[in-house]
């Protein structure tokens, strides 16, 4: 189930593309954090 349809009923005043933008942004931040921790572990070894 896509992110937007799952949360659309909880936030009816928000647009679907806004939810998609928020979801993409949070996914991007999580991806950057994972990359950052990988680099840290690489340098710690």
C-alpha cells in the first residue's frame, strides 16, 4: 500500500503530492544517514 493512500484519511486537508514529497524527503534523509554511518564505520575499522 502506498504511503499517500495510507495517510490520506488521517490528513484530509493535505494534498497527495505534498505527502509524496514528505515521504521522498524522509526516505532521502534516511538514505543519507545510512550512507553516513557506513562511511563512519569504514573509517573506524
